[in-house]
């Protein structure tokens, strides 16, 4: 149980002081978690060094809050996992994220629903929102992205197949 005055986010499990306010349109989170994500995003938009890695934070937050199954949320999870794969396993620059997502959507691949893992990772938005310097922020965002990606490991193989399909190599079995 979360201590009095706090609540655990239904998406990532982060325990934060309760707050009112908005939540995401279709991704499920506590208002406090969404607000913390807003703070991390705001810091990224005012600092070019933070902004360069910000897609890692966008992807990590999205896959820790997959939302109820639907066409929109299933595609969201797929695209964010695909870019996490490219950034973390292939060393692609996170700055390329928005362009990659546009290209992935244009491919019109049928992204089936992936059952979200019960455990979404040890690192949540709490780590980057607590960081005070740019260096800490960037390190925290990287840790967060790795943790979120690792949490989805039962589906890594499917994600690699989608990346292959997006690249036009067709899907094929991989180990
Ligand atoms: Zn959350």
C-alpha cells in the first residue's frame, strides 16, 4: 500500500504525492505520474542537451503506461518499443525518434496487441524528475529507458520482427 497522501501509478507503479489534474488522453497513469512526466518534458524542451535524449523518455513513459487495448494503443506500444530497440540495441540517435515514428506509421504494418508485462521496470519517471543537473538527467533517462525496454523482454523477438518488416526485410524467425 502507498503511504497516506500518495498513490501508486496504475501504469508504472511509481508512488507519488497525490495530485489532481489531467492524465494522458489514452495512456493510463496517475495524475501525479503524468505531471512528473510533464516536468521531465518541460526541462527537455528548454535544454538542448536534455532534448537530444528526450525520445528515450517519451518511449519509456509510453511503454510503462500502455493503456487499454485498442488500435491506437497497440500501435503506440509497438512504435515506442521499436524505437527503444533501435536506440538501445543498435545505437541509433534518439533525436531521430519522431522521423522514425512517421516512417513506421507510413509502413502500415499490422501491430497486434502485446500483453503488457506485470512488472514495468524498476526505474520510473521518479528517477529523472529527481535529477537536478543535465548530466544526472541524461543518465536517469537512459537508465529509465533501459529498464522499460528490459521489462518488455517477453516481446523483444516480436519487436525485432516489426523492425525488420519496417525495413522491408519481411518478418522472419530470429533468435
Ligand atoms: Zn506512471
